[in-house]
C-alpha cells in the first residue's frame, strides 16, 4: 500500500511504525474471510482491509477522527484472526492499537461513552473494585431491562449469579513444588479473573506444584495493562505494565524464573508484548526480558511432561481463544494436554472465529458480541460435548452465558484429571459422566 506521510510525521516513532505496517498491506482481502465483524455485518469498513483504509486516511491527514471512522474501529474485536490469515505479515494489532490511542487523544466521544469507558477503566483492572461492582450488579440484575443503555444492561447481566470468595492462594507468596523442584515460575494473577473466578489460578497452582514446579506470586503486580490498552488509554496501560515488569524483574533478580505464566490468554498476549508497549521508556530493557519469559500455562505444562492417562470416556469441546490461537500462536499444547489426560477432544467448525468477549467488547458492543456468542455456543454444542473448555476468562463468561453445557478453564479440567478437584458449580454435572480423576503419582 502506498502511503504519503510527511518527513515530520515520520519522526514520531509510532507513526513511523504505522507507516511500515500500512506499506506491508497488498489489499488482497484474505482477511475479510476470517473477520468476525465482517461476517456478521457484511460491511467492508467492518473488515480489517476497510479499517486499514480508514486508519491510513486518518493518520496521514493528521485530522481529528470523525464519528464514522471511530465507529468502525470501535467495532474491531482485536481478535487478530486477520494476522493469522494475512499472507503479507501485516501487523494489524499494533496498527489498530496506535489508531485507538490516536482516537482517545483526538476525539471527544459523547458524554455517555466517556463516562462508561472511564468507569470500566476504573473498575475492571482492580479486583476489589470489580468485586464490589459485581455485587451491585447481582442486586440490580432483575432490573437490568429498565436501564436506558444496552451497554449498561450487558454490564449488569455479565455478573455471575454466584460471586466467588476471595482466594488467599493468589496473595504474594511462594507455593513450593511437591518433591524435587523442576522449574521455578512466576504467576501473573491478573485482575478481572481474580474477581470472576479465582479457582482458575488455584487449579493452576495445585497442578503445577504437583508436577514439580515452584510457583511464585510476586508482590506489587496487578493488571497487565490489556484492558486499558485496548481502549486507547496508553498512559494507564504503560503504568500498569511497568508495575508488573518491575515486580517480576525484582523476583527474577532474586532468583531466576524459568517462565512467567498467565492463565488468562488475553493477558498473556499483552505480557508477551510488554517489550513493544514499554519501548522507549526507562523500563524498556526489563520489559523486553520479562515479556520474553511470558508463557501461557499450557506451554509450561507441556514442558513438564504430564503422565499419560487412560481414556476416561469424556468428550471435551475445546474453544481456542483468539488471544491464544491468533495472539500467541499457541494451538497444539492445550489439545495435546487434554488428550494426554484421557479426554476425547472435539473442535467446533469455524474454530478460528471469536466468541465476542474480547476484553470489554461484550459491554461496549453488546449486539455484535451477543450474536458472536450465540454462534460460538451453537458450534460448540454441535460437537455434543460433556464439557466445554477454554483458556481465557472472558471466553468462559461469554460462552457460558449462551449454553447449558458445563464450561471450565483448561487447567481446571487438567487439575481434576491429575488428582485435583472440580468447582462445586460443575462437579455434579461432570463427575458422573467420566471416571474419577487419577492421581499423577499412581498413573502409569
């Protein structure tokens, strides 16, 4: 693609990067075939190629964004399926992130939009605040339909009916390995997941320590920066990322970490990109090093060579989260681990398509997200599973709201298979269908 940025514009590193990304696009349109919003809306401007044209024109002219451009860029899920499909290697992710930061700086949204985005940025990255918000939403759920804004309705309905208790396992501490220590890993506990389902990290800790990994939870960590970054709030995102980088770098200096694991794949995609997010900042070198240690929990479990278990007669539908399959390119490990644990794994048709969660997307774009969620649940149910699993908390919430099939994080099911326990909310639905879990120490 030909671009026409001025030499003065190109002196800005972010603009220079956007220019390079735009020039790599050859207009082929392969991306339209895998774009969820284009499939739902059928509008070229709601495809990656269409948005690239809009971003190019906006950035080249240096003009303030117009409402139409903002609408179409806001509708992007950042699912990154286009990056998996693109034969030219267009780094759409960094381009759309730059455009969103540009919009955040130059565009004055309607009052209701500004207030909602500020509320989300103030609440979601902080587990204590989020927990209080969930309790309030639980009380207000019967009256959600009375709210004047569909986005507020979606936010209230997103709250789980049961608010889980605070987990002390996620407090700063070291969980020692059982038996000989094989690895030393840091755990990013996250933010929204701590309020919505702390049992995921608890399952990861149990399974990892059982398999010989020491799990360290450094003091001073918090939100990885993803939630605010995807809303274009770059200063807030960088501050959050830098706090985590310093916390893990300090622990790594005390005694080297083999990996920094993440159980929410949306966070994992951002962790692995810390070096880019914090480039040209005082934390750049440490961010590059800590980001290079970032791993999805299934990547580390695959290295621990879990014992192979006999067939337990359970069919698992695996939903590959966009942030995992497209953002991190982790596709093989979760399926291989589930099969090794004795499960029959089924993948739905159109497995490359997003479920519609995408961070805050299911709140900010509830109608599109709702349609994608219904489609995803339908394709998963077609596989006739006993249980659905996914590697991202947003996907679990989104799909779970559209199906009656029990749904778990991948690591929760693996923990149960190797001697752990299932969440009480699904245990009675799953355990009667399969064999009892087999202790890893007794597995052949």
